[in-house]
C-alpha cells in the first residue's frame, strides 16, 4: 500500500485499512459497499462472478502445498480436501485449479486438520510459508503442488474505474522495490511464543531448569550439613553440575551454529530470489522489447532478422535459468533418477564439442581439444548427466574468459582393467580466474557467483557449479579446481566407469525426416502452444486436427475410421482428462490401430521420470517443451519408421 500511494504520476492514492474477524464478514462488507476492495482473493473468474466481485491483475503468486497424514500424495487423483468453511479464497483456488477434487467444509481450521489426521479427508491445503507449522507433527507430510495461487485484489462488479486504477498501479510500481516487498511478505518470520520456544528447545530448557534446581539443592545441603560426608556429596554433585553445564554449553553452541547456518541459508536464498527476479525479467524484457521493435519495423528485413535473433537468444537464456533451478531442486530433494545406459565416450564428446565449438568461436575464443581413442569402447553411464557436467564446465570457461582467450579440453584414461576404467576430463581456460578463498568457501555453494554484484556482466543463477559437484559425486567421481585471479581456471573431473563388454558398435541409419501429408491429431489445451505446434507441423507439410483435452482426443479417435490419423501428439497436463489417462484409454479401445498408432508426449514435464511415466501409459516417445522444429520432425519420422518396420 505504501508503494502504491505515490506510483501514479500526478496522483496520490489514499488507502484506509479496515479489519474483519471472519472472511465471510469481509466478503459481505464488499458486497454491501462498506469497503472498496479486498486483499487478497485468488484468481477464479467463475467464483468472482458468482459472488459479485471482479479481480485485478495478479499481484503476487504463492506456492501451495498439500498437508497429509498419508505416506504419499498424488495431486492428479480425485482427492478429498478439508477446508475451513469461511475460507473463500482457498475454496476459489481449489475449484479453479483442481476441479476433480472433492472439497469438504468444516466450521474451523482446527476441525479441518483433525479430519485430515483421522483419515476422513486426504489433505488440507496451505501456502508454502505455513507448511512448517504443520510439520512439527512428525506424523504429517507435505507435498508441494504444481499449480500456484495467483493473488489479486477484489472489487465490486461495476467498478471499472477502480479496477483500472489498481491495474495501472500494479504496472507502475517500482519493480525492484515491489519484488523486495513480495519476498519479505513470503518469508517473514512467524512470531515465536514462549510455548513454541520451549517446545523447539526442550532439551536445553530442561537442562537449564535441572541445573538451576540442582544448584539450589546443593546450596541447601551445604548450609545444613557440615559433615565430611555432606561435603563429599556436595563435591560429587558439583562435578555432576559442571558436567551438565558443559553439556548445556555444547547444546547452546550447537543451537547457535544452527541459527547462524539457517540465517546464512535464508540470506543466500533471499539474495537468490532477488537475483532471479532480475535475471528472469531481463530476457522477458528483451523478448517483449524486440517484439515491440519488430511490430514497428515495417518492411525492414535486416532489423526484423536482428530482432528475431535476439528473441531467440533471450528465450534460450530464460530456459537455462528455469532448467538450473529445477535441476538443483531435484538434486537437493534426492529425486534425480540415475539410471545407466550403454554409451560411447567418443560419441558423447563429439556431441558436446559440436554444440559448443561454434558458440566459443562466435565469442572469439580459441578451443583446443584432445582425447584418447574411445571409438570402440562402450561404458555404463548416463549420457545426459555426463553432458550436463562437461557442458556446464565448458560454458563457465566461455562466460568467465577474456577477449581472444582460449579453452583447452582433454579426456584420457588414467586406469583400466578388463571390465572397469577410470577417465580424467580436464577443462582449462585463461580467463578471469577465482580467488582461493572463493574456491574454498563459496564455489560449490548454491546461489553464489564469483562476481555477485547486481549489475555484473556474468548473469546467472549461481547454481551451475553446485549442480556439477552433486552430479559428479552421485556418479561416484571427484572434481577438483585450480585457479588464480587474472590467470584462469582448470577443472579436473575423474569418473569411474564399468565397461560394457557385450556392446557392439551400431551406426545410426540415416533417413529423411519428412512429415509431408502426415495426418496428426494434436491434443493441447493451451491456445498459444497449440498455435505454435500447428504452425511448425503445417509448415512441414503435415495435416493437423486440434482438440483441447484428453477426453476430446479419445472421442475424436474413437469416432474416426481406422487409419484417419497417423500420429497423436499428446499434451500431459490438461483439464477434464490428462494425457496419461487419455493414452491408456486409447490403447484399451477394441480396434487394431488403437494398439499401434504412435502417441508422442508433448509436455513441459521434461525430467527423465516424466518420460518414463509417459512410456508406462502406452506412449511411444517424449518431446519436451519448448518445442524444437527439427526434433518434432525427427521424432515423428522415427516412430512412423518403427511402425512400418513392425508391419513389414
């Protein structure tokens, strides 16, 4: 409110805050015209219209979590959620984002929690800031939900002027100050009561009370018993008190260390949120700005081409930021799947160098590469994770290099037996380097960068090196670094591999990725994504029919004659019926082509376990968004080639 008062030029807004004991009274006051607006209401246009109010643009977004007494929780199932009957904002969020859930109302929030604990309902739902309050009960678990709560102001219907002022105010607020206010709102500390303090520090408090009581007892004994026997007992008691006091001091120190560590972690994460707020806005601003220039550039072909190139680069930067955050989150929660596959190290290195040499040369860097001959050797490892490690290190050497700098890459065998080998991967540059203190204390700490100033040229999340270290360690290897400021850095990764002694070298068969006249059923609920996919497919000659959800896909396929469609491209997360359920339903139909038609997942769920779930549901392949034109053609052509080979 303070930020909003003076953010419109030439106008001063005045806000008077009124409090109400219940949410029902709050909503009634708005409907009666006693107040002009409510903060906050969750985005749900139908709920707003039904209750006679309109919603502003999104003010902030809250992460939501399900609290459950069960060992596991799947948000895609038809769960039963317990909700306080007075909480209209939460009910609006659930009905909008999880229409398949059943909502059971209780008179109070405590009654809702008890119902969940007794198993009468599957969960309660809370924003992420209050999850820890429930988890003090060690029989409860939390599961963060994929759908966030978009928070808005609510005003009476028929107040377009006020709604317009609020939306303009949100747009006009200083971005940096507003982001800081949102961070403070989301991570603000809960007030700690004496009861909470005692409960959280039961052992130290018990020791303090025990020692105090013991000292008082000793004084009384010393005053009343002067005998040698009493003195000996007192001496023994004093020794015990001293020992207890030492234990108390150790516990106090442990608590102090834990507090410092927690404060440091919170400071790093708050800094990370602020940096991410800037870093994500930077490519978004670039994309929007270039679109504006493109719109106004008329027939200037060169200007349009330059704008499109910059939009492409900004999109790649935005995607890399998102991928780093997701990778780090999965590594910290230990949910990354480390399945092995038979890979050829020569092929892996070739794919890395082909994708990175061009980027390095564009930046004016000289690249030198050498490695042992691994052409006939296959090892058990994970190509995706190995590429992630080496590409992150190479990208770092490009980012922190100098003009006309150089990068040296090598791979060699340092130990080998009949069925095992150990390889050394080395990446060295002559860039800006790092201090010894930074390497020792901060290099592998999440959210930290060597140049951490807000306007540094080296933008990023500060997650690349922590991701590399965790991946290397989970692959059973080690990583070391040598660096000097102003002279450059050298990273050495040593990884053990089990040799695949039964592997045979296979040459990939070249084939023409042509999808001309291919009939495709496209299943996508998002209009923009559908438009993009349709354009890519039709530009390559395919014939496309689009439906909006899994149920429509099943109905269209079932009603069509056999052979109407050659391929189904299926989004996964959709309303009415999701893609996994739709795939299973199609495969279960009593017609031959339902068993054989290629179904290709087309989804933003890009992790390996997501692809595995698609395969388990009966799909043939998995395409991760954002979509790549060549990848779509290759995948469709490959699946149709496999299908034809089976028929022959």
